C-alpha cells in the first residue's frame, strides 16, 4: 500500500499532460484551471512518494497544501468556468479562490511543527496517518481546508452531475455523459477517503487517490474522444470534460 502513491503520481501527471495538450488545441480557461488542479493532485502524490523514503517538514506542508487544501477547489473552479454563463462571475470567483489559496499557502508554510512527533515519524506508515500530530494547524487552517474542499466537491461533482442530467434529458452526447459519470464518481473517492481518514481508516487514502485519478482520467478521455450522438435535440450544453 505504501507504494500506491507512485502509481497515483504517474496517472495524475499523465492526466495533467492530456489536459494541457488539449488546452493547446482548444482554448479555454476551464482547461487551464483543470490542468492546474491536476498538477496540484500530482504534487500531492509526489510528496507522498517522497515521504515514503524520508521525512521533511517542508514536504509535509506542501503535501497538505496541494493535496488536502487546493486540488479539489481548483478542479472545481475549472468546472465553474465551463458551466457559468457569465464569465465575469466565474472570473471573480477565480480571483477570490486565488486570494484564499495564497492565504492558505502562507498559513501552512508558517505553521509550527511538533518536533517530538516529527522525530518519531515512521516511513512505514502513511503521512496521512501522522500529519495530524506533526503539523500544528490553527482553527483557521482547519476552517479553510473544510471550506475549500466543500467548494471543490460541490463545483466539480455537482457540475459533472448537472452535465449528465442535461445530456440525459436531451438525449445527446452519450460519450460525454458517460465521461461525466466517471469524473463525478472519481472525484468522490478522495472525498470519501478523507471521511474515512477522520474515522481512523488511514490505509484507504492512497488507494482512493489512485482509483479517483484513474476514473477521472478515463472520464476525461471518454468525454473528449467520442463523437456526439444526437437523438432528438441538436441543442447542446457546455459539458464537463470537453
């Protein structure tokens, strides 16, 4: 289980590369933000890999910033730019998210480290099982972590479900509908793992990150590679994963 983050890291960076490649051929702010979100996902899993071999307070903090705080929010922000028709609203939300993200980064980087817990860090155990004792998080850091993850989950998963509903109701773009179902399910895996982590089930986190990354990647490929199938209505809605 310890080496699962290596696979997650490979999948997440491959996914990010696919997004940026498509972005280069089909412009759109949503693609850029999805790419940023997957790079953060990859940074988080890379830190997990590094923490398997040795402990570093800096790496632990970067892992917390990228994986625990920012990934879901920036993936979700890409969906906001895709689905919100008024671009000024989407841009205002992006500016707010940028400011909040910078604040979160500063707070975590300047947070204290419990030296006793750090000195007893065990590489045979996951970082997710030990960070709570090592990283001294104030109430505001915890609050921001919760808010950012709620925002990211609602926008990413909710946006994917909304697109699936539109495609199903109009009987159009079957490939994109299936792709969005995979994206929504994949995005829920890390969220579910976070809940299990709080309940003390720590080993599922790494596996859930891998499953989530694979499902979202497959959903993206499905949504962007298939031909539209129009049965009754030629009107299309802007779908997640395009």
